[in-house]
C-alpha cells in the first residue's frame, strides 16, 4: 500500500508541476455584463439566476479562451452564433477575430440554466514559472507531445525503479518463470492482488499501456484521442486513461474471484491475474524500448510504421489466452469441458468484448 501511495503522490506532483503551463491573463467572469430589456448593459455581480451574460474583448489577438460549463453553453460573437459547447473547451482568440472585422468583440454566453459554475478565462501557455511578458510564444510552436513523452518516461522510470528495487523476489520470478507452463508454489503464496508487488506492477502496467496508446495515437495520427492543447491536460488525460486501465484490471480480478468460487477453483483467482500481469508487462516492455528508440532518433515512426501495427494489442491478449489455457489444462485435474467453460467466462468472452470496444 505504501508503494501505491507513493505512486499517487508522484502523479499529483507531476500534475502540480504541469499547472505552470497554463497562465490566466484575464478572468472574464469578473467583468461579465447583462443586457437589460431596454438594451442597457449592467455589471453582473452574481451568476445566480442568470442564464445569459457577456463580456468585451478589445485590443487582443493572441491567446486562447478557456470556457468551462457543466451544461450545454451557446457562444455568440457580436450577435452571431459561434458554437455550442459542453464541459471545457479551448478556443483560439484568432478564430473569433478572423470572422469579424471589428476591433472589439462582444461575446455572449447563454444556457438553459444558471451560469453559476461558468468559468471563462483568457489564457496563454508558457513553460516558465515566471512570465516576463503578457503574451507568450504560441503554443503551436512548442511540441506538446515531446514534452509529455519526456515527463512520461520520467514517471515510468520511477515506478519501474521502485518495483525493481523494492520487490527482488517478484523480479526474479519474472526473469525466470514468467512464461513457464508449470505452476509453482510461489504463485499461490505471493499473489494477492492488494500486495505491494502486485499493486506496483499493475500501476506500472496501467501507466505504460496508456503511454504506449497515446504515443501511437499521436505519432501515427490514429485519432483515438483528441489532442490536448495544454501539457497539463495531456498529463491529466494520461492519468485518467491509466486509472481506467487499473479499474478494468480490478474488475477482472473481481469477476475471476466470483467465477472461481462458483467453479470451486480455490487459489486460482490470484495466480490467474498474477500470470496476466506478468505476461502482458513483459510483452509491453519491448514495445516501450522500441518507442524510446524512436523518440531518441527523431520520432520517425510515422514514416515507416503503418497504423495497422495497432493489431499488436489484441494479438498480445490472444497470445495470453492461448498460453494460459495450455498451462491450465496441463496442471488441472478437472475435466477439460469445465476448464473451457471457466476460461470462456473469465478470459475469452471478456477479451472478445474488449477487442470489439477497441476497434469500435
């Protein structure tokens, strides 16, 4: 548990560091105005019971407008509907200016309900903690993916280093017996899902798999994920995806526990997940090395690797099912029909569902 808490602290520290990447220049929620029935404008002192308000932008042509609202929000520029958004979105100020020749823009925001949770800010992006000038270099001039990859390698190295140094017995097992077709006593004694070695390895696998998916997505332009503008949001999306992978593995453990109990396969639930994480992690590490070399030598993967390479992920899942089936059959005295029924419920059907969602 201590290792898992350290992992969370490292993640929060990276997010806190990345927050320096977005600098708020103007908070428009403090200068909102409301249009009265006679056409006059009056300052908005409270957004309670207000579902439409606006603000003026004068003399600026750089930066991004960050608008956040939990419910659908209509954006009007000088009386013309620009877009309807929900949650948070970054909009380049230049997009508003190119559609209007006026030096002054009146931006009106409207929603069906109150705007009490509205956030509307003019922001710029800068990697320095201290900004000397109001306008920074345009974010497009910086390689967000490269910055994310560097921070990603740092975090992955730290988590892997904690595992290698802190759990030598598990490391020794991985080196010598991860792909064996025999079942050792170690798998039954030291395979609790909530033990330090298991949590650390699941955390590393979740972060590494999400990292690889992000790298392939943006390097090969697969459009699986929307490319974040800010490094902060890049890291946040990575952490969210990693947490989702971690959650899926936890759900897998729960399903295996329930079905193993129904089939009276005592002790199987832990070592089955134990084998899954070992197998998947060891096959993921060569992919990480491949991506590291690609990053080191200029990120040229998009020039010589086809997007069809993504088929490697379902193939790895299928390889594990084949390997574990052979291992299970060779070491279990149960009838093969019962073994196949169990594997269909815990491995084959979930794998088909996951592959279907992956390609959807």
